[in-house]
């Protein structure tokens, strides 16, 4: 039996996923959570899962799916299958870089999702067709690669956050935020926050 834990901030999505998984003869949902902050203590406390179905974003001020994936992988936790609506290069790369076993979009067919859960439980990497196309396209046209933390900083900047606000949200010093921005500017070949956001969007690093 494949034990699945679902983590998504939308109750309706969690209920729908639970119904789909429970309809399979070889799967069972052992728990579901509305945030990564709820999931991680459960796992640390001995919560078992064969596969974690994890959303990528949980709203402002919340730990992202990519951040949670990194912690889970470093702790030797169960395979993480990202299930999200976001398909930008930056989102995909941040999850893969963090160690996600799979990445699917929420509009994927049910059969594809169930096959991905079984593959993840078996330790196989699973990427949805759309995700595969994005990654292959990026390989054919190599571009800028920002680290997970740089992407987090740039997303907040794109939302209009000041350096102080970015520092507070990510629990960083103001000097560290400035260092990240300097690296971002250098990688993107720009000289300002506005240019950095515009170039990152053109290159598919941001929504």
C-alpha cells in the first residue's frame, strides 16, 4: 500500500486529491495539511509516507514547497512530488534543485497523476509533459540560472518589497539581501531592480 500525505493550502484541492487517491486500490491518504509548517513537524515526529504530494506556494510569509522539499530531502524523508499550477522555469528549477522527485501541474490527467505517485514511491523521477518541454527548451537555449534563495529575493522584489521587507520576510540581514541582489544583477546583466524583474520575466524565471 502506498501511503500518501497531501499538503496544499486549498481545502477543496486537498479534498479532491484525497478522493482521487483513496479511489485507487493500492493507495491510502494518511494525512493532509494546509502548509509546509504543519507538514514538517508531522514528519519529524515520525509521520510515515511513501510519497508527499506538495504544492509549491502557500501564500505570503509561508514556507514554499521548494524550501520544504530541501528540508525533507536533507533529513532523508520520503520522495516529494510537487503538484502545482506554476510552470515557470524558475519554479521548476527551484523544486528540482531542492531535490523533488517529480513535478506535475494540477491540470494533469488523473491517470498521469496516479502513475506519477506510483513512480515516486518506487524512487523514480517523474516530470509532467509540460515540465519536460520547459526543461528541454531551457537546455537547448541555456540561460541564466539563479539559486533558490536568489529567486525568492527576486520574487519579493517583483512584488514591490523593499530590501528591509525582503530581509524580514526571509529572515536575512539587510546586507545579505544586498549581496543577493548584487549577484542577481551580475547574472542578469542589469543595474537596477526594475531591469532585473523585467529580464527575469522575459527569460521565464518569474511568472
